[in-house]
C-alpha cells in the first residue's frame, strides 16, 4: 500500500508495473485516473491541499479499502499545484485475486477521495479563476459505502 | 492555538495561518469563529455563512461544536473538492 501527494506527474504504466512485478498471486488490476476537463473555457486548474492532514486521510482511506475488499495492494497518487487541461490529477490502482474486488475497491477509493481528502480545486479560463463548489451528489455517492 | 485557513476562507481572510490565544470561554470551533468575527470585519465576512464551512481539529474532520483547547491545530475551509 502506498500513497503519494505530489506536484509532479506520474506514469500509469510504471506504477502498475511496479505493483505487479514478481507477483503471481494477482489476477486483477484496476486503475482509475482523473484528468483536468476543459469545460466552459477552462484552461487550467490549481489544487490546494492541507499538508499533513491530506497524507493522513489518504493513508486511512487506503487502509480501509484494503480491509473492506481484501485487496492485495493499492496505490493512491494525488497531485496538487497548477495543472493544464488534459493533465492527470489523480491515480488509483487496486490489486486483487479477481475483478470484482479490484473494481469495487477503486470505486470506493475515488468516492472517498471526493469527499474526505482535503483538496480544493480552483478553475481558471485564463482571465478569471473560480473555486469549484462541492457537489451534493459526491456526498451522496460516498454515503452508499457506509 | 494554531489556526489554518484554506481555499476561499484563506483568500477572504488574507492569510493562510496564524497563532492565537483566544479567551478561556472559547471552547468550540463555533466559539472560535464567533470570537474572531468580533475582532475584525474580514473574519466576520469569511465566517458569515457557517453552512458553507467545514473544520478540522488536529487534522481530523470535526463538527462546528467540537471542543478545542490550547495547543490544538484548527483548520477552517469550504467543503473539499478533490479527486
């Protein structure tokens, strides 16, 4: 299990390879990555976070997912700083014996990241920037796992 | 007591953190925000809409009526938008 809060980009291939290398007990790897979407003239996004608490929350969420879905391993990478449209923001990888736990674990991790990780996004269209409002549906989605 | 502000709250107040010693009758997050609001109009504006605010005490999400004490790290911010 590994979590990373970082400014720099990541390689999905390299992260998957590092997790599965030398393991013969894994039958399923699910990956999810979130990108900056260029809706309504958005050209870039700045992510702020709460250093210290972010790492604690990600550790706790990852541990919970490992236990809840009996995962063999998992990884969360979440970037901060200024990211352009199309850039990667977040990566979740789950490893399991079979697909169901891997899919569910990845979905669970993403739902929790949306509501339990102290990040704040500010969108910019080049002229003005605006903080993104939290979505009520994200809160609802997260509650289904309780 | 160390107080941290993030996102909109940080911008409204104009600083990201400060160390303060509130009076002894300030015992909850809400109480802290009330006390700060009496000190300066900037705080009053930033903390006016409490429904739009969330808090963490010692890096754990906490309700507005959560107890606080000397030496705690309190963070005030809008609902999170990560992922």
